[in-house]
């Protein structure tokens, strides 16, 4: 909050607001106890339908109970609207909060921010008041104590833009621990995306500091409010780039009253063990969309051409299906369905051909006879010979260990050097003993779907930092959301993986969400303008098609560059950290991965208390000074950031300039760059 604009403590109106907050919290506690003490209705019986109904009732009860828990460090409401005329049950005032609260008679005390009546809090302007006379915003301490409020009259003229002043103050409020929600400061362009309908898919290209992750999380909360029944059938999953990122965002949805959303990495979603690693070129090729065709051809090459028919015996009767008819059946089925379904269909069609012969002899066979023929020894022997049973690991093992098979399956899709990158130097003894990389598990997932179609679909899928996903990863994710919709979040300028799929149109196509809508956020609320301008010098090299983002805030001394020599670098870093820690809020030291542990030790030796991100899931909850490997910095933000030796960050990977762009845009208030080696050329130019 802007302290000078806050209503002074001790005024009667502030005390009245505090009394109302106490009343609302008591009402929420009463709502929780009412639900907690309620008996869950159960249906007697043991059949599957009744068990499913009882399990669903229990799950709904648990979710409702959790959603009503009062979080003591989360303000119950953050705004108030005063209207010209009554809006809800003739109320002229409504309080806007993170969840709905009513009194003992059912009268609303706090209105959920997602309700239609709350929209004017985010969108009303002096030129379009939407019947609002006054908008009030509340200030709270970190322990959710109401400290004051600020009024924005919607009539007449204003000396300053109070909404922007409130936004700036909220952003610059010192932070420690996990990401906070932005429900009190959602901007109109963000609100448009948050409240967009469930379908079609929404893709957000968001520059650093534009709040795209927060938009995605608040959109999930909004969709669960408006489409809860539809989404409950398939569920909602948020896929993030790594565990550190997911730990950082994990408290946002519970603070908004949503506790039943899975937040996982793509490796956890695919759920296949990965115990090997890839060279960069192998990983790039494995992630390329062309691998889908390679895998399809490899799998279907297992289907052979019959060289003989079958002879089926039943008692004294003999029925022969000739080889040319079996050839035709196999040709009709090949590639027209999933591999396993085609294998089953082959047995049934051969059996049907036998039944036709039976009928010609005056017999009247039924489905039971056809099924018996399909399971008979001669039919099974032919099916096993022509259309063998395979598992994904068999196919991939053969591709990576047999150069001729890989060349045959690749056709013209892969160059010779790309095929060489895929082949194992020393193949395992068999597919059963093979160790697979993360990229391999995605290919195994593709093969698994080619063999047998995945059933079920998520209701909604959120992909954060989606610019880093490969085409094959996107295909795997799309298979899990065939009939659902998605929210895709990212920034093409921050694409650091060599296997990144490319443009957002390509991303949506690989997800099979080609009808998705791409929207752009280019106002950087959370990163000062001076820092955005500095980092944007890299854009002509890393993302020439993107426009330059705009910062909406300037902060005094937001950017400083400290040049030193190699021996003095640790001392300068210690001094920069001490300077940052003299202020309030969180501080991060970001460096190349191979350097960061040594820097942590140097800071500790100097008497500071640094933590290393990634060592524990709650690192950012408990430590004020965090040493961050550059590869884990994406999506995080800190009040102050000290970047060590940008040249080493750039040199560490093929897309090092993209990584540096990410690192330079993590600061909310202050960025210090300490370097001995020259800065990248683009950053050295005035």
C-alpha cells in the first residue's frame, strides 16, 4: 500500500473495518464447522456404481472442508465496491475477497472475486464506472492484520492515478517465501485472460514481469469456479518446468480456495523411470516432431506379409482360408488403427472368414463360435507370426541399437548425422536391461499410444514455461488432454532448450489445439523499466520477431554493474549481497550452475547465511539469501538479485544468451551485475 494514502490507524472507520473483518472470519469459521460436522450421505451396497458415488461424495466433502479453512496469513478480503443502487439483495456495498463468506442467515459478507458482480472491481474506470461510486483497497501486514485502506472515487477527477500507485506499492512490498497471489491487483488485460471461457485453449506470450504465471493460476481458480462440474470429471493439472518452480507457486491456489489441483513436472506426469542422460544433439533429435513418423514406421514394420493361409478344424470338418485372403485382411488393417487393436481385429477377421465357410456349408455359427475360432491355435499362430505382440521398449531398443533398422524407419526424415546421434555406442544386452533418458520416456509414451490408444482426458491442462517443451513432449501432453482445453504460458525469448518447438502456432499444433487463441502481455509490472531495457538489448539476437516489452515502473538505483578482476570477484559478490540484505525482502545470487556451489561457500565463509536452491523443497520459504543455479531461475522472482559473471552463464550452454535474458529479469526492485570477464557484446553497447 501507499503509506501516505492510507487511512491513519485508530480512526473510527478503520476500526469499523477491522470489526467487520473479525465478523467475517468468525462467519467463515462457522461455515467450516457446519460442513465439518455434517454427515456424508452414503449409498448402501457393494457394486461399482455405488462405491464410485460414495467415493465421489467423500472427495467432494473433503475438498469443501479444505476450501473453508481460514488461512491466518491470507487476508479474507482485499477490496470493497460502493454502488449507486443495491446490487446483491439490495446491498449498496460489497466486499471482494478470495472466497465467498456468508452470515448465519445466508446473507453475503464477502463476495468471491470470481463472481460476475466482482468484475467492476477490476474493470471499472472513471469513463466506464459500471454504477460504481467508490472503489476501496485495503492494506494488510504480512500477518494479515488490516493496517489501512485507500479510496478511489469513481466520480469527479483525481490528482493521481491511485490504481497505479496501489499496484506499484503492492508489487514493491518486500517478499520472502513462495509466490503470492495477485488477486487484489489483477489488471484489465490480465483479467480478460483470467476470465476467458474454458474453450478454446488460451496461449499467453508474456514478457518478463507481465504476470503470466499468476494469470495462469488465477485462470485455473476462475475456471474451477465457473466450470467445476465439467472439470471435476477429468481434473486439472499444472505442469511446471521443475520442482523448485512448483514449490515456489504451490501456495497460490490454496490461498484462492482451490486445493484439488495437481502441480507436477512433465516427467512426473509421464511417470516412466528415467536413469540415463543424452548428449545435446541426441536430445534435440529425440524431441523433434519428425520422430513421430520414425516411431510409427518402426512399429508398423513389425507387421509382416502372410505367406500361407490357415486350416481350421472342427470335429471332422476342415475350413481353409487361403493366403491371398489373409494378405488382403492384413493389408486392410495395416496402419488403419492402433497396433494392438489391429492385432485383435486380425484374429477376428480371420475367424469371420472361417464362419463364412461354415455358413456356406449350412451351419449357423454365432459370436461364441467366432470368438472360439479367433482364440484357436492355428489363428493365434498366424497372428503371432504376422502381427507379433510388442512393447514400446522393444521397438525403441531396436531403433537405437540397429543402424539398418533406424535408417529404414527414418527414411528421408533424418539426416545421417542425426541418425548417428541416436544410435547407442554400446547397446545394452536387451530392451529389458536398457536405461532410458527423459527424452526416451517421451518416445516410449508415443509408442505406447501407437500400440494402444490412451483413454480418458484431463479437463484442463496448464503448461507453464511452455516455450521450452519439445514437439514430442507437447504431443505427449496433448494426448492427456484430447477433449479438454489448455492454458499455455511462456515467453519465446526465454526458450533455453535446444529442442524447443518454436512458434506458438507450432506449439498449439503439436498439442492438437490448433484452434487456440494467442494473446500477448507486454507490460512488465514486476520488473523495473531500467532492468527490462537493459535485458532487452539481447532480444535482436535471441528473439528478433518479438517486440520490446515495456516496464511500467522505474525504481531508483534499480540497475548497477560492477566490473572487477577475477581474484576480487568473491569479495565484490559478498559486498553486493550485504548491500542487498541491508534492504528488505528476498535476495538471490544467480550464477552458472557449475559456479554456484563455490559462491555459496564463499558467502557462508564471509558470515552470511546463504541457502542453495534445489537442496530442499522449502528453501525459499526459510532463507532470505538464496544461491540459484541459472538453470533453475526461470519463473522465480526476488526483491534483489545479484548476477555473477554473465559470461559464464552464456558459455555454459548452446542457448546461453536466452538463459542470461531469463537471469537478468528476475529482480523486482534491484539488479546488481558483478563480472570480471567482459559482458556479452549486446550488453556492452550503449
